[in-house]
C-alpha cells in the first residue's frame, strides 16, 4: 500500500513535470517569436532609413555635379577676349547686341565725367563680353571647346568679374559724390549753403526778432550761438541791424550760411551817442537807432492780415531757451516774463497771479513804471503796426529807463499778459560776453611787432 502510494506519487510528479515543461516551452517559444519579429521590424526600419540617406546623397551629388558642369561650361563660353568678340559680332547677324551695349555707354557718358567714363568703359567691356559670348553660345553651342582652354578661360573670366565688381563699386561711389555735389550746388544757388531750411508752419504766428549788433572780437561767437538757437525756431524772421555805416561781410555770410529767414540792415550810432574814452560807465543806451530802424522796416513791410505775429527785441549776447519763442508766439497784446541775471538779481521781472501782473520783483529802479528788461517782453504786431504806429525808443531816456519809456507809450500795467507759466519760469538769461582783454592786449603787441594773427582767418 505504501509502495503503490509512492509509485502513484512518482507518476504524478512525472506527469506534472511534463505538463510544466510543455507549458514553459510554449511560453519561451512565444517570447522568442515576439523578439524575432520586433528585431525584424527594427532592421527593416534602419535599412529603409539608410537607403533613403544614400539615395538623397546620390541625388545631391548628381545635382551639384550637373550644376557645376553647367556653370563651368557657361562661364567658359562667356570668356572671350574683346577683339575676338568684336570680330565675331561684326560677322554676327545679331547686331542688336552691339546696339544695346552702345546705348548703355551713351547713357552713362551723358551723366559722367572723363574719369567716370573709364570705369563705365571697363564695365561695358565686361558686359560686352558677356552679351556677345552668350549669343555665341545660343547660336553655336559648346561642342568644340577643349578642357585646358576651359580652365584658363574660367580664370580669366573670374579676374574680369572681379574687375567688374570693383569698377561697379567705384561707379556707385562716384554717383554718390555727384549727387552730393548737385545738392550742394542747388543750395548754393538758392543762397542757403551750409544751413538748414527755415522751419515753417502756416498755422502758427510769426516772430520778428530784432537784433542790434556791432563789430567786436566776440561778435561772431555771439552771433553763431544765437543763429544756431534760432535754427530750432519755427516761423522766425530775424531782422538784424548792424551798428555800422555798411553791412559787413562777416554778418552777411553768417546770415546766408545760417539758412534762416532774415533781413539785414545797418545804421551807425553817431559818436556823440556812444560811450567816450575815459567815461566810467555808459550813459548812452545801446542799439537804440538799430531797434528803431528795424521797427520801421517791419511797419513798412509786414502785412498783419497775411502775417500775424509778434516783435521781440533779442540782443545778440543773451541766452534764449527755444521754448521762449513758443511762449511769445501766443501774445495777443504785450506779453511779459522774468529775465535771469538782470536788475542786479538772480532774476528780475513781473510777479503774476491768475493771468495778471500783480507787481515786480526788482532790486534796482523799483520806481520805474515798467521795471522790465529788453529781453522780458514781446509785442503783438497789430499793436505795434496798427494801433501804435509811431512809438519808438527814446535815445534821450534816462539810464535804465529805455524800456519803461517805450512800454508806457504802448500799454498799461493791467493790460500786460503774463507768460512763462504765470511768470514762474525763466526762459531767457541776460548773459554778457566778457571782452577778451588778454587776447586784445596780446594781439596789439603782435601787431606792433609786425606779426599779427593771420587776418585772412575770420574769428
Ligand atoms: N550794441 C550796438 N552798438 C553798440 C553797443 C551794443 O548795436 O555800440 C548792441 C549789442 O550788440 C546788443 C545790444 O546793442 O545786441 C545791447 O548791447 P549790450 O549787450 O552791450 O548791452 P547790455 O548787455 O549792457 O544790455
Ligand atoms: Mn547784452
């Protein structure tokens, strides 16, 4: 019984083993089959990719080879010496090729000078070669050209091509130079050499700025600074009056070159109205006759119906903010504002509130009716030309009273229009250009020694 039990168990184990073995074998076989299939798929993908790469490379090679050979053949055939080509073209029924080249040449010759024509000639030689040999290529084909010839001709053509590029650049440079010359010539003819065009805006009132000026070492420096400020101002006409018996070259040239809109006048202050040697300070007002002459010109020449605007007395050595001009443009009657470095103070001028002048901030001459500096007011043209056509500056006015005696004739305190943000902004400085004593003294000494600074150099 025990034995049969054992035998029985053995057979069972064997049976179980067989079953397990068969099962495992099946599983392994399946896994292997799966692996083989996926390996096969991968191999196929890689192979397809490799084939694709090889094919596309081959294609490219073929393309570049064919392109290169086409270009080589083309460039080779394009290369011919000029004389050879001329001969061929002479016998060539395609005469229009020659005609075309000549037309190009003619077109350039009309515009350029001799030097430029050389460059054009060079350009045309290359063009000529290319055009004529292209026609040759079209007519005869490329059958009978030898390899050695081709190589040397390629080199020749490359050289010629470089020369062509160079000459083309030179031509472009010359063209630029010519254009600049033409522009400068045109502006010279208009008398505006070196300057900017005046800024104009038909919707804005005009400013007639009156400047007396006189000859001195620092005159040009002051006028250059002033004119270059005015280049920023729209609708400004500069009436500049020289204190001289004639209009000087220095001022004339400066005005023309500034490109500004201007009127250039002159009137000499007679000696008895000028400070004499030894006088401690100037009893006389400066620039009076000049300002009066300018007002006369404005009254006679400006039509206020066509040209509304204001008049401003703009001495030549002050410093002006360009915003000041936009302020004064708004003046309807007589506008006022403070002036820095005037009246013995950091700034002096009207005190204003709610659009009215309520008093004056002054140290010196507080009793004056209008303690206002020449640079601190502008007058509407209507008031000056139409309503008060007789008013001028009085050269006999007491020292410091030139402005008040003038303004009294034009307006009253309560009519004044405060400008520059109710007179709280300073937009003009009563700067004064110091006389260059060292330079004057040194130059005098050099003149005595017969070695002055070159008088042909303007300063
Ligand atoms: N001015 C003039 N003749 C002279 C002195 C001055 O025409 O003999 C001009 C000067 O060029 C300036 C204005 O008058 O435009 C006022 O002169 P300055 O600046 O010397 O006076 P200040 O600075 O003392 O007001
Ligand atoms: Mn001054």
